[in-house]
């Protein structure tokens, strides 16, 4: 997806910083998938998964601290982690060998997900987060 811009801000520094990092990592992984970097990909996927987990925990803590009803978002987090792990295992097992169609499929999964996560799911938090200081971080 496109690099992070101010329009993607959800009104909280910690969440925005996580999203910036996630977008960079997603774009790196996508480039590796398209270039079929079978060697570098497993580590990049592990790092992205770790950052996803860290981000979801942080986001859930912040949502709880501002009393935002986060149930639907939490289910979305669990779902995408499962899907991500499935994709990671598939890609690692294929050792750099996949079709153009599969590369497109995996890339779209990642960029569609990150776009939806930031613009649709987390944007719901913005009106509440904006009533707190931008640096608000209860974690
Ligand atoms: Fe998020």
C-alpha cells in the first residue's frame, strides 16, 4: 500500500507509530513475495507476526483505557492473526516457489488487510482518542 500519511492518523501516537511500522513491514513482505525471496521471507514474516501481536495487545489496552467497546475489533484481530499464520506456513513451505497468481493473492491479502484495519476498524477509535492527548499511552 501507499506509505503512511497524516490522513491515516487515528489520533494516538503509539497506535500511529505501530501502523507506520506495520505498513513498512507489509510493503517489504509484499516485495519479497513478488520477488520470490524464499530465503529472506521466513524471518520477515516472523517479524511481521510479532509486530502484529504486539500492536493488537497495545491497541486493546488503549481501547480499554478510553472505554471504547472493542469487541468487534478484537475478533478481527484474532481472525487476521489466524489467517496470517496460515499464509506464513504456506509461504514458508513453498520455499520461494509460487505462481504469479499466488503472489498476487498473498500480496492483496496483506495490503487489503492493513488498509481495512487502519481506515475502517481503527478509525472508529479516532473520535474518542481525540478527546485525549496525542501522546496518551496507558500501556
Ligand atoms: Fe491498529
